């Protein structure tokens, strides 16, 4: 599980239409890019800008690291970034 403070962009990058980024919801599947590792995961808690995810693969990450957040729109599209606040096994 990884806990982060998310900052969302105004619009989704990489789409033909200008699509506004919606808030992150609990039980949603998102993809995190940590360094060069891409790890999809399920949101277990989303309160304001605080987000917790259970990742489907193990990643090594340090508190304070920046990760990219992507959502599926036919393909994975960048919607924001997060600052890692903590992680557990």
C-alpha cells in the first residue's frame, strides 16, 4: 500500500478533446509511474488530496518522491502527480 498527496491537472493530457480531470474516487483503478516502473493499483481511500492505493506489483519508493498518476481513457493518460507520504507492505 502506498499513501500520497495528489495534485491533479486541470485537463487530461493526450486526449483529442479537452477533458476535465475528475477527482480520484475510492475503488478506482489508477496507474502510478515510479521512476521507470509502471504499477497499476486500486484506490482504497480518497479523501481530498490524500490518496491510498494497493499496488498490483511491488515498487521501491521513498517518502517525498514524486510519482505520475494516470487514468484509463482508452489508453493510460496522465492526470496528475503525487508526493509519496508513506508506504507499507
